[in-house]
């Protein structure tokens, strides 16, 4: 079952955003990752069988300020 997961990331530097995206891509089941929002402060992850809590935890380990905003079935 495909899911759309939105994670708020609070970072200003491009290097930190890239690190957060790399952490998300390494998670099993992730198909795509993109940044959106006016300040590129939302990471949208599309995947199949992805554990949203574990994904948020791995991103939080990388950049410290990440919170799960939404999980939607597609």
C-alpha cells in the first residue's frame, strides 16, 4: 500500500537538507523524496510499506529538528 508521508524539517542550510533527504532515501520502501514549501521546510516521501515513525526518527538523527506532519494512503 503506497503512502505519502510529510515531515517538517527545520533547517536553513542546504547541506542539512541534503543529509535529511539522503537519510530518507536509505529507508526501505521509499520510492521518491522531494522538498516543498516556501522555505523548502517540508519533505514529502512517497513509498510502499514505509514505517512513518521510523523514517521520521532516522531523519531526526541526521538533522535534530524533524516532526511528522501527515501520513496519507494513496
